[in-house]
C-alpha cells in the first residue's frame, strides 16, 4: 500500500478527475486479456499531457513507487497487470491524433489513440498503417509500439517496428527524450527508438509516436479454402509464395473454432475439414485479379473447396469469424494457455504434428490458429486452473511445445511479448549474454527498477509470482 | 462468495456474465468509454465488476455508480465476438442492488408511486408546467428551460414544454377510419409518456395517418408507462412487473400494439427477459412482445404502404432530412431499414444518411439525469454528425432521443428542426 500522501500529490499533478483510487476503480485495472494474472494497483492516474507524465514519474522515482504503463489493457501476456501494486499510468486520455501528413506519409499520435480510430482517420485520406493486431478495437498506439505488435498483414507489410520513425519517451526519472525523427531514413547514432519499441513498458513511457504510413491499397480480395489436414494447408501456403505471390494475409484456424464460420461455409465442408485458410491479396485492381487467380489455382491442386468473396462485405464476414477465434477458444475452457510461438514457414506442418503428439501424451486438448503466412502460431491448450493436476499437465505440454518451436529454429513470442506469461521460458529462448545486455540497458534507463517491475525476466525477488494471486484491495 | 439469493437477477444472466473473455473488442464502440476512457466505464470493466461482486471482492454500493454509467445501448454486444449481452447483466445487477439496498429518495417517490399512476403523473407534470410558466423565462418557440420537478431532467437542459392538453384528453379511445375507407386492421396504440404528455400532436398525427390508411386505432385507457425507467433504469423489478401487467391487460384483445417510441417498444419486449417470474407471466409477456410493432415497421412490413401514401406536410417539402437511429430501434428491435426505406422513397424530400447514424445519442433516461455532463459529451458527437450532413431536419423514432437531440442542437445554436419521423407527414 502506498502512502496516501503520494495519492494526494498525484491529484495535484494530474487533477482530481484524472486520479482513481476507489476500490472498484482499482479492481478495473487489475487484469488484462489473460485469465491467469490479476493484481490491483494502489492508484490509477490518467495524465492528459506529457508534463504530467514526467512529474508523475519523478514523484514515483523519488519515492520508489512501482509504475506500470497501460494503454487499452488488451495484451495477453500479463504485461499491463500491476503485479507489484503501485501506480498504473494509463495513457488512454492522451488520445490526440496530432498530425496526418499525406505528402510525407507520416503521422504523429499520442499513445492513447485507439488503433481503430487511427485507422478510420487514415482511411479518410486514403492512407494505411499496416500492423493490425486483431485487438484493434481496444488497443492503443502506445501498446502497439510497446509490444511491437503485428497481425495478419505483417506477412507482406512487416510489424510495427518497420513503421516507427520516432518516439518521445519519458524515462523513469521524468526526463523527456525525443528519439528518431520524421524521415524514413535516419542514420544518426544508435537506433534508440527501436530500443523502446517492444520494451513492454519496462524502459520508459512512450508519450508521442511518429509513424511511417503507406498509401492504402486500391483493391483487395479474400479467398477462403478448407483442407482435410494441416500439412496440406501448410504446403499450399508455401506453394502460393513459391509461385511469386505474396498475399497480404494468410490466416489459419482449425476445427475447434469452426462454429464462427457456420452459415458462411457449407456445413458439409465444415464437418469434413480440419483447417480453414483465409487468404487476402491486395494492390492495384489488375494485380489483385491476377493474383487471386494464381492463389485459386494453387489451392485447387490441394482442395476441392475454395471460395472467393464476391465483395468486401462478404470478405469482412470471414475476417470477423477469424477475429472471433480468441473469444471462441476462450469460451471452450475455464482457462486457456495461449501461446505465441513463431517458426520458419517450412516447419509449420512439422511443428503442428509434434505439438499434437505432445498434447496427446499429456492428455490435454489443443487448438491452433494463427498468422500461418509468417509462421506465427497460437497453439492454445485448454485447461482449468482450478484443477491443479490438469493445469500442471497443460503447462507441461506447453513447455514441450515451446521446446519444439525453439528446436525448429523458431522464437518464443511472435507478437504478444514476454510480460509475466512467458518469462519462465526466457532463459531457454535467449542467449544468456543477450539477457545480460538487456538487464544492463534496464539498469541504465531505470536504475531503481520502478517501471513495470516483475516483467520480462524472472526475478530472484521476494514477491513470488503466482498466477493465482488475487489482491483487489491492494 | 456471497449467497446466491442476494444476486437472484444476476444469476439469471450468469451465462452472459461468464461469456465475456476480456478481449476488449467492445472498447471502440462503447459511447461511455469513448468519453471517459476508463476501464470501469467500458463493457468489459462492468462485467469484471459484477464478477467481483459475486466473488465478494467489492460491495453492491461500490459497484453501483459504474454500473449506472451505462446507456444500455447494446453497442458492446453488437461488437462482441462472444455475444455477451452486457446490458442484461447491468440491468440485473441494478435490480439486485435495489433489492438489497432499496431505492434512493427522489426515485422512490417518482418510480414507485408516481409513474405507475398515470393520471396522477399527468397532474404533477401539469403543476410543474405552471410553475415553469410562472418562474422561468421562455426560450425560443416552445422550448423552455425547465426546473422544479423536472429539475432531475433539467439542470439547464432545453426541454419542450409540457403540453397544455394531454393526448388522452384529445383523442378518443376508439378511432375509426373516415367514411369510405375500408378497415384493414384494428390496432392498439401504446402512446408512451412522452407522446402523451409532451408531444400529443405527434400522437394525433399518427392516429389520423393510420385512420386514413384503413387502420382503426384503439388507445386503451388502461395503459400506463412502459416501465423502462423503473425496471431498466432504476432496477426496481417489483414495480416494473405491476406496470407490465397493467399494459398486458390493457392491450389484451388487440392484434398489434403500435408504438412511436423505440424505448417503450423494446422495454415492453423485454418484460419477458427481465420480469417474467412465473410461467403465466412468461407466456403473457411473450405473447405481448410478439404483437408489438414500431410504427415504421408496421407501415412498411404489415401495411406495405406505397410511397404515395406518405404525403409530406407542406412546410417540410423540398427539405433535406437525416435520420438518427435510436439504439432501441436498430440494435434492440432490428428495425433499421424500414424508416430509411420510407425516407428514401418519398420524392418530396432529400434524404441524407448521417455518419454513425446508429451511435447512441447519450439520452438513456435515468442515465442522462444522473450524468448530464457525460450525456452531453456523448450527444456532442451526435450533433457533429448531424452538422456534417447539412440537413435542415433530423427525424428519429424515439421521443427520448428527440429530447436529447433538441437539447444538443440548441446548445450548439444549430438551426436543425428535430422531430419524430411521423411528424413529417400531413
Ligand atoms: C483478441 C486479441 C487479439 C490480439 N491479437 C493480436 C495480434 O494479432 N497481434 C499482436 O501483436 N497482438 C495481439 N493481441 C495482443 C495485444 O492486443 C497487443 O499487444 C496490443 O498492441 C496491446 O495494446 P494495449 O494498448 O492494449 O496495451 P496494454 O495491454 O495496455 O499494454 C501492453 C504492454 O505495453 C505497455 N505499454 C502500454 N502503453 C505504453 C506506453 N505508452 N508506454 C510504454 N509502455 C506502454 C504496458 O506496460 C504493457 O506491458 C491481441 C489481444 C487480444 C485480446
Ligand atoms: S467484446 Fe465481449 S467478450 Fe470482449 S471484452 Fe467486451 S464484453 Fe467481453
Ligand atoms: S450498453 Fe452501451 S454504454 Fe453500456 S457498456 Fe455496452 S456499449 Fe457501453
């Protein structure tokens, strides 16, 4: 519990209306989109300008109070859960789109802008910010940068990192630093803006973001295909790309979550298939037509069931069903362990086969969905964390899946970050020397370790990190 | 864990409560979250608060205010991949709180005593309107600043005057089509408080419009308030049930129950969801719900009137008109196309669709009384959409929205005329 004096001072800094300390308010900031992590802060502050952010951090440093930055709280890694209490610094009231520059193809935004609102504003000017985490209706630009998010479109367009031109960041001691700039080319010193991109709120609070934009593609087409087995679907994707078509999105769901496609695909197809692929090509209308035909022809070699959406309304229905995956799979069990590994594309089928074997061995249900185009997968193990024994088996299975991904040359997290959820694997996934460098960087930028403490690396700390820890009253 | 008997109503909607997976898809569309930007204000936060209540982590009192900050607009549900019906959970939690803690003072008086007594309510309003006339300055036209009893609604809000004669005083119980027009249907007209007391001309227009088109209209005297502010707004299910029973009885013999108020229509359709505590009520409420039709739905789907039947009143001919879709009409009743179809089909006006036509206007009855500042901010987004259309007239299908849009446009000194869609016609 922090001193009430600190809460008073926060009120003076940010104004009464921007400080929340009632129990019900704290409770609302105790969770993210995972169902394993929960811990309430002592106070929530919603600054409305960067000067306030700076003062809040200075106050926290002086008093060694933990500060957990938070945007929309849609992450799935425990990242925004204030596991050590203290202050939640929520950026949702820093929500101005400061500039959209069509001539220079850049935008300047505050961190609390919701991605969907940003996209709407860009679309009005025929512009496009490709990274599309599927949580776009709730996630904020600060969260997108802090998690270096990606989504289906990243197959063709790359992840957030590729679009960050510059950042303004407030360091733990309150110093405001400007990094990078407005131009796409900038070779002036170390790439410090990249250091904060994907830093999960542990190095500084991102208070302003300069992003590179693209002209919006003139046309797009969505192709749906159903397959009898995973391996064939994987081969199909490889053949499409080998045929010189780089789709903007290639997504995959298995039959655990076909329910959301009922009414969109014929029942016979859903009942007899294992996997659905959703493929989108985009660009100039002529290119899109030609590429659609190529994709269709390639799919036809491997499956009889293919459909090209006639218009964007039909296409959006398929994408909506894909987006519902998280919700659908979450509703199938009390607890889900949603992994986020990435493997090289040519290892996809093998990865899925090995993971399925592992699930069978541990006798736990497993489902797969993901951005198969870039090898980023969400194997989901369904369990119940109230049933210790089942949960243990689920965790053992997940351990094996991650080992499998790493042994195939993959990585631990494709997009969700480490947070709390994946820290027990970090040592396996990273070179010890790399962890060492990261810790040194942390010491330089946040010597008192007040920023998002408890995240990324497992600490030898006194507070045990326990997924069952619930402490709503702080 | 608190004993389940404390949370009977929430338990009934447990499935919705459990359905939420915390994905956050509801954030961009929640009108309250868009203004407040706090987790407690969004659908996900409300679900988590109610879960915490059941887990004994917070008390009903602690939860109450956040739950009141909800317009029950259903936008979250529309965007929820899990189909979580958040408004049901919110209404149920309000109801359990009322059962545990009782209603606070002004509501106790108004909801338990006044609203269920239709005539008494009318007299009280009349009294209030005299005071209004004596003590308060008139504003332009028939719009006045209202205080006193309506100060709850008021707080400086622009509110239309209470009508000098209520609809029930000007329209007979049975209204037959004029001589020479064959009777195609006989329907009941549920007038709702607003049309009865504030906009009786609208009611008169609707009756004569229907009569002219071969529909006999019965305005049962036994009808009362739909109960929305009582059971949905304040969570008083017991009083709500009394009001529901009275309405069901009043319309017993009629094939259709026509409304001009989307909120009344959807609240009455929701009797069965919230208030049916016995098998008999379940049956009666469900049968009642099946007969309710919004006026535009009736005209388009049942009467199937041709465009020529919609004769635009001379003063509105040639005007540009836009449509605000009430939450209760679009998302609750699924009536989206019918009013647009009417508006698009009439040659005498120019119809423009407003951006985000279906976004909540922020009225939501009790909500706008409790949180007028917040309600105004939500309305400001709506007003900006209206301005963007360049239309001279905004029509809608709910007198509640009408009040809010009148207030919003006046506050911004905008010239638009705000009215019910049926007022466009002769
Ligand atoms: C259904 C669903 C689908 C998803 N799909 C994807 C997907 O396709 N791709 C993907 O990459 N992710 C996905 N995610 C994960 C998540 O939504 C993204 O990581 C998102 O970018 C997080 O944004 P947020 O604003 O919610 O951040 P939060 O959850 O609030 O925070 C995330 C992390 O960023 C830090 N942070 C937030 N704001 C700042 C700031 N201003 N300065 C410094 N640090 C900050 C926090 O401390 C925390 O560690 C999904 C999540 C859900 C629930
Ligand atoms: S969209 Fe639905 S499931 Fe997702 S957080 Fe909101 S209410 Fe819960
Ligand atoms: S009903 Fe409307 S106001 Fe209430 S939580 Fe849902 S979206 Fe928000």
